[in-house]
């Protein structure tokens, strides 16, 4: 059995082999740091996708479970995912920043870092808050900033849902009162 893929790369090490061919100057530490940055950005973008989807779907017409509503919801999700990050976040930021200004700013910092790495402008000299990506404390700052942003986006999502959740709670309570009223009149 061959230890090479059909294209001649070592099995189990294709990504590492290609990275060493494309960017031989990168150390393992730099590669791991880049991965952390990209994953941090992905986490935030996934949170934004879900938040926008729930926010827009919440008051959309066609709330009934039917084929048209289901198709519209699928299309809404696909359209959100197609949007670039800056457009998505620009929709959320004005409201998010009202209560979470530090975290709102960190979203842009993490996005700028991702852009610098992803677009190849600063792979080896990328910085976060003025600190080089090559330092452990910088990676920790990125991770912690991402975690706080993620938690605050969850809180913001709950804030958006609060009026709807309260309305549902009052609807159920009214329904219970009506049932009690009907039972008493029977």
C-alpha cells in the first residue's frame, strides 16, 4: 500500500506538505497562531450568521410551517451566509455597540487581523492591538477577546428576543386565564 496520495503527497500530511511548499518560512508556532486567528474570526462570523437569521426571521411573514415559509427561511440563511463579514457586522454593530462598545470594537480588530493574514499582507508580521502574533500573550488576547465577543453576541441575541419571549409568556398566561374562565363557567 502506497504512503502517497494519487497526486504524490504523503498521506495524512497533505495540508502540512502544501503549507511547507507555499510558505516554507512559516514556523509551526506561526501556523498555529494563524489558525487560532482564523478560527476566532469564524466563531464570530458563525454567531453573526445565527443572530441575523433569528433576528430577521422573527418578524417575517409566513410564520406558519409550510413549504413556502421553509423555502424562504432556507433562502434567508443562504443569503446571510453569502454576505461578506463587514456587511453582516455593519447591520448589527450600531445596536450591539450601544451596550457592548469594547466588544464591538474588538470584532473589527479581529476582522482586520484576519484580513491581514488571509489576504497575505501580513502573514509573518500580523499584529493584534499592536502586539505581534508571534507572542503567546497576543494569542491569548485574541482568544479571550473572541470569547467575550461571543458571549456578548449571545447576550445581544437574547436582548433582541426578549420582547418576543415576553409576548409569548403573556400569550400563554392569557390562554391559561381563558381556560380557567371556561372551566368556571361550565
